[in-house]
C-alpha cells in the first residue's frame, strides 16, 4: 500500500514525482517507488528495483521499507534469499513498532534460533 502522500490518478506522474523526490533522498518517496515497482503500478513490475528502493529508504530508518526489504530477502524476490538478512531487517522494523515485522519474528521458528545464536555466540 502506498504511503499517505497524495497519489495522482495518472500513475506515470506519480512515478515521476516519486523518482524525483527519491533521487533527492526522500525516504517516503523511495519507499513508495519501491511499492510501485513491487506491484507494477505505473512501471513494469521489477522486484530488483523494488528491493533497491526499499534498501535506500530502509537505510534511512524507514520502518515499512525495512519490513518490505526483509520480505524480499526472506522470499528471495528482488534480493538473494538470505534468512539472516531478512531477520536483520525485520528486527529493525520491529524495534520501531512495525507490528507485521513483530508478528513475522514471533511466528518464525528459524528466526528464534538465529536470535538465540546471536545472543549466545
């Protein structure tokens, strides 16, 4: 789902606006551009581009982007399948209160094992 920014009905205009702001470092626009690529809205569906833009926003602490990047790593869609990376991004999002990331962490037995290993090397 797109962030709360007003999205023009013309998706090409929305993409152009998000791309401009994303290039200026706007994390919300980077996240929204990732969503557009992830779902093929106004651009051809491209999971690699989606993960690229999620990463840009996630590195700035954008919780929804951190969660979506975790999903990309977990599913191997747009990023190499890497459960450790998925866990790291889920944790970052969960620490900011992202309830879906918190659920994914709690529901995933492998993540509990990884967390235990991180806490007790």
